[in-house]
C-alpha cells in the first residue's frame, strides 16, 4: 500500500510537471512552479528508493538531499511570481538576497560529506536519520525558506480580487498544503533532531491531494434594541469558531486513535490532520459559502444586508486610486463585481454618432456581442422607470434582440448610468458566484447608488476630454493665426514688388532683385505651410551665435520701401529664422503705419542688459490707452486690414529667447519698438568676432 501511494504520487507529479513544462507560451512563473514540483517529486522518489533498497541507502539519500537543496530557490521564486502579471511582479531586496543565498543549499549538499548532515545506525530496521550539525543548520534554513514562500502565497491570495480568488483558490490550496507539509516535516526533524522516513506515506498522500487540486484549478478554472456589529468582524468570528471546531475534532481523533495499533496511529493522525485542515481551508475560502454566511448574518443579526458606508468608501477609494481613463473604467466594473459577488462585469457607453452602446471595459467576463442599439426596448424601459434590469424578472421588457444580447454575454444584471436625464451607459454584471443568492431591493438600491457615483465620474472624464480637445483647438487656432499673419506679411512683400514692377520692370538690377525676392518669399511661404501641417503651438528654438546686423540686412532685402540699417556689429545667441519673423513684422508694420511719410530706421547696439534691435517709424503712432490695454494682445490691431496677431507672435518669440520688447509711441509722431536680447558671454563674442574677421 505504501509503495502504491508513493509511486502514484511521483507519477502524478511528474505528469503534471511535464504538462506545464511543455505547454506553449508558458510564462516565467509556470517554469518556476515546474522546478518546485520537480524538486518536490524527486525528493519523494529518492526517499522511496532509499526505503525500498536500504543497501543503497547512502546513494539514494544523497540524491534526495540534492533535490531538497533545490526546494528553497524554486519555491521562493514560484511564490514571489505566483498568479501575478509581468507588470505586478515585484521582488523586494530581502527576497533578492534570499534568492542569492539559496544557492548555498545545492553547494552544501554537493560539497559537504553526507555524514555531516545525518547518519543512521541501522536504517534497514529503524528508518530514522539522526541529524548532524550541518544537517540541523541545513533543515533549519530550509524550513525558514518554506515559511517565507507560504507568506508570499498567502499575500497573493489576500491581495487578489474576488473573481481572481475564485480562479486560483485550489492552486493556492495545493501549493499551501505542500508548504505546510514541508514546515511540519522539517519542524519535527528539528524538534527531535531526527528525520522520520516512515512519514513517507503521509508525504505521498498530501502530494497526491495537492497536485490534484492544482491540476483541477488550472484545467477547469483557468484558474427593539439592535446591536450594530461590524459584518467583517462577525464573519471572522464564524471563521474562528470553525477553526476551533477543527481543533476540537483533532483532539477527538487523537483520543480515538489510542484504540488502534501503534504502527499506524501516528501516520493516520498526521494524515487526517492535513486532510481535515485542507477541507476547512477550502470551506473558508469558498466565495459561495462566504456569500451564504453573509446572507445568514444579514437575516439573523443585521437590519441591513450591506454596510453602505463601507461599500461607498471602498468604491470611491477604487476610483480615486485610478490613474488613467482605462483604470477608472475598470475600477468601476471591478467595484460592482466585488460588491455584489459577481464573476465578472463590463461597461458599455453610448456612442452617439453610431447610435449604439459600445463595450468600453471588461473585467473577468466573456463579451460575445460588444454593442447594443441605443433605442432597444430594455434600455428604454430602464430609462423610463429608472430601474435596474435583472434577468429573472425583466424578460417582459426585452425584445428578441435584447434577449440575444443578454444570453450571448451571460448577463445577470444591467445597471443604467444616467447623465442629463438619459441613459448614457450600462454596467452589466455576469452570473453570481453564489447562484442561490436571493437579490432584494437593497441590492437594487446599492446598484443605483454606485451607478450615480459612476455616472458622475464618467461625466467628469468626458468633460476633461472635451476641455483637452478645446485646448488643442485653441492651440491650432493660435498656430494658424501665426502662420496666416506671416503669410500676410509675405503677401505684402509680393504686393510691393508688383506695385514697383510697373515703374522699374525694365531695370536689369530690379529684375535681378525681384527674382531673388520672389524665390526667398516663396520658400518662406512653403516653410510656413509645412509648419501649419505640424500644428505646433511652440517650436523649439535652434539657437546659435548670430551677427544681428547681417541678419537684419538679409531680412529687409525682401521688403520694398525706404529702410535704413545702422549701428555697431552685435552678436547674440538667437534662432535666426524666428528672429527674422520679428524684424520683418516690425518693419512691415512701420512701412504700413508711415504711409510713405518717411523711412523705417533699424538701429543695432549693446546695452548693459545685452543686445538690442530698435525699429522706428514716422507713422500714425498709438494712443496710451491702446498700448496699455490692447498692445501685444492677440487679434487687437489699429490697422483696417490687420488681424492683430503679429505683435503677439513677436513677444512670444522674444520671450522664448529670454528677452523683452519695449515700445514708445505718440499719436501722429511715430513709434519705436526696441527688442532686447540676452548678451553673449564676452569670451564667446570675442571668439565669434575674431572668426568673422578671419573669414573676411
């Protein structure tokens, strides 16, 4: 019998490990699990061979020791990655240190003599291994690693949401049972400083049960005065009561085993303890049983089924901790599923252009039909009555198309999301974990309450999206206005060329200048059109040291009119293309404001604060009120055909350079604009001037 159980355990473990190892697309945690199972199965197999062939005891036990040395690293790695996505896997510094230290186990098992670990005076007749100093340290550390792995498994289960716990429950129980077996087995060894090899049958039986649970999980689940007591505390009290019954039951089993033979008493007690403990944990982790206990407490001890304050806080905490739109939508449906004990949920939002409710987010639910017409009968009924749809009593409100949508998606509830008096979304819930649970008005009221909070949250998301789009359109408008204004300046240049062509067309010099001006102007217009395609509100500056006088003279070559450039040689670190826009805009403004009354004068020089470019005209000037309240404001202008964006663009460009624009003006006497730019460091300016002199 012992041989049969041991062989079955080894074969089952090997088969399940092979199934996991050779499957397609297995993630890292699966391979860590395979290593843990393989090490566990090999240890059991070699111990079985040591008992079966005691004459080769030392060889088989050495192999078993090496297998045991692989348990710490494999189980710790598995427990740290179990049932977690790649994004959520986080190995702490302590666990990294433990993983590194676990490599000492196989090194010790291979390099140290076996006699330092354990010895047996007569293994054939008494299957006891007495621990040496190295063995005591080895198994003490091994047990500590098993405890850490068990803590990791428990933390994973505790941190999982309800639907996920339902999927991984049996796999968690199976791995937890193995870890508990290890802790018990090695704690007994440390307590008595001896390893009882007769516990092999217990180890084999627990391994069979554990692997069966894990295989089932992966293959089948995918993985008057009323005292107000906390419902969580009441539930935990029932759990403690059940654990107490379990311990009392163990006492009765131990007392009853006194009447059986000594040879099987201890094995049976240990095996029954493990099996009954495993059964107790299965009961306590069952979501179905938990929901039944909660309903029992509600019916017999509480006036309300839900603690509304707790449910509200939990739901709002979910929403507030979400960082993105998708996280918020998923938090809404996950909150519904957890609150009402559903296996899954999905969120449908109204697409007004298409006239359908489209699936926007899914939580642990299979959606086969991803849209529902906005004018469907079931939606109209919910909108008219303001009620939650329940599949058991809402069939009359459905058309054939509605029934197909509900049945194909496995929908139990639909909670409408109202915005502006109409349904703009649906929270659909899958089938309940406890199929026998009866839903009452309290469930419907809480669903409607959470729906109102969800509607408010989704409405805020929509308003935020609309504000973002409005800002984008504003940015597009600004860029378009800048480009249109620059194009207007270039058109003004072309207009001046055509006006002068009538008088100077026969002049060869004029023809040459006109061709150059046309080419330069057309190239700049092409550049502006390409920038309009990019629709960037602000371009990054391409700064380099530039001689401002040369830049000003190159800029005014494309402008017809009397323009004078004077001043010293001045260097500044600017974006030449952007600064040309500023000079061109100020010069054209001066020409248009002067109306032929006089030249536009450009002066360059240095101040204490840095370089400056001054553009003066003898035009109509501006009033103090205009300069104080409207100058540099977009779409404000004194010109009949102007669009009022030029000076605003100029100030944006100069401020991007870290400079400023000053203005002096008198009505009827003209205007002076002074552009101030940061100075170049003295050594850089000297170097640039020396380079310019050498080049000339």
